[in-house]
């Protein structure tokens, strides 16, 4: 595993075999006891300066992100109540001794199966234990415990080391009321406009009036024009939760700016998580009863709408390419995520863009991001990136070189 990680990292950072051997020596001497320590130790050894930390962090997260478990979202309420119980300081001191061997092999499917069996059998609260779903102990399932390779279920993590956070995802809708720091974004968004004359000629055109008056030697000639209104209809599709959480404030700014502008003829927005599947949701909680089917979405909005998708486009490969690849345990997507993205690209043609909060660098971008940006033009979620994306939508992609052209011929 560590050899593969070294070569994966070497494609993105100037790491050498000497540094790799130093890391192996640290592991052999028992200086690393868990994945948190491995992360910090390997970063300190393999990164030559702090400027490489960002690249390292993303590479580390992408390499190890597939070591996850699927988990049920309908964990019975009684277990949740036990797991959310508060403990006093005296009880917390009774925490069992930490595991010493943190780097053992594990089988994700067996761990998943074992978790589901425990859920069916468990009928009482367990704390400081070794086997059942509980708290404070070294069981593989629970929270605030000491098992380095377990599943966190509810509560707070003990070692911040869980393979999979097995708790209900509670997301928050992006805010509509942010005023500060949205001015620049609004200015960038206003590049997307298609002005059409409407109504009677009852709007004073000052420039033409001055020009006509000057040509008339000072005799005033007032010029009226028809009022001009932006005919652009915009749809915002936003990835929420998970790896997008660090960028919530940035997306809040974009959403607030777009939502509060009277600039659009029509403005709609929907939510998704990681990848678009057969439904788009009206809020971040992603309730099935508050959603629109993908088929109805395409019927409702024709190709005259402009579409901005916001997300980091980084996910497990199977979420994008596999049937039943959705990260949610009980969600069985009959078609892979890439099908829906291609459908959006084909339906809206050159009227769809992707805004990414992670700066786009082809030399170390995740595989899923390469696939998506080869289908839909991708731009940075920065002021400059928004301006470029709006120019693309305004021009219909004409005479613009995007990620789609850059990755033409990319095989996946």
C-alpha cells in the first residue's frame, strides 16, 4: 500500500526514494501508531516545504478516500439515543487502553456485514466495550473510542480516524441573505446577459440625446428608446456536504449573489451530493419528497436555460461510473452518474458550465474531475473563473478553449 502511495504522490510532488526509506524507517521503529500520526509524519518527511502541503493534502485525501464503508441511514433510534448520551469527566477517565497495532489489514465488506449484524442483535446500551456499538471503548463501531480503523456512529470522534462516518448527514441549505463580499461576484455574473428591447419607447437615452443636441447646434432633441431587459434564465445546481463543506462559505457567496440579483428573467436552483443521479433536490437535506426527477427536470427546462453546476468533482470512481455506485447505502442508482452528466451536457449543449472551488491543476487533478471536465467545461470558482464561465455561456462557447478541448481524447 505504501509503495503505491509513494508512486501516486511522486506524480504530484518531487519526492525521492531516500525520503520514502526514511518514512519506512519511522514505521519500522514504531513511531507511527495510527493514520493521523502517519499523515503528519509522512507529510513532514515527504514535503520539502510548507508550500507543498496543499498538494500533499489533496493527494493524501484522494488516495485514501476509497477506503470507505457504505452504511445504513435508518439506524434505530434507540441506538442513536445511547450514542448521543453525555458522560461526566469521571466516566471519561475509564476509557480503555488504546490499540497499539494500528496498521492491520481489514476487509471493508466483512466490516460492513458485521455492523449490520450487530444492529439487528443489539438491544442495550454499551460503553467502554470491545464488541457492541457503543462509546468510549475499542469496539469498531461507535464514537469517542480508541479503535483506529472503525466506523464512527453518531457523537464525536475519539481519534478522528473512522473509516466511514456512519451517521446521518445533516446538511444546511446555502444562505440567500449574505450581503457582504457579494458585490464582485454580482459584477462577474452580470457578464452573462442577453438584452432585448421591450415595451414602448419611453426610456430616456442620455447619450443619444446629448449627441443629437450637439449636432443640432444646441437645439435640444430628446431621444427615447425601448426599455432593455436581460432575457437570461439561469439554473444553479450545487453539490452540498462532504468534501464541499470547507467551501460552504464560498458557495454561499455565489448563491447569495445570484439569488438576490434582479438580473435574471428566471432563476432556479437545486441540490445534489457528490454526483447527479435520478433526482435533484429543493434543499440540502435531500428529502425524496422534496425533489424533482431528472427526467422531469429536463422536460421542465429547455436548452434556452443557462446551467451552472458547482462542485469539487472529486469522488470515488465508482460513484461516477458504476451502477449502484451512489455513496448512500439504500440508494440504488440504476444508471451511473456519468450518464446523467452526459445527458445534461447534451440537453443544454453549450449552455452549461461547471464551477470548481478547488483550483484546477491538470498535473494532479483527481481522475473523476478529469472525466467530468472532459464532458462539461470546468472553471475555477474565483472572480476570474466566474467571468470566464459567464463569457462562455454568453457566447455559447464560441471561440473559447476550455477543459473539454484540453482533454479531448481522454480515455476513461
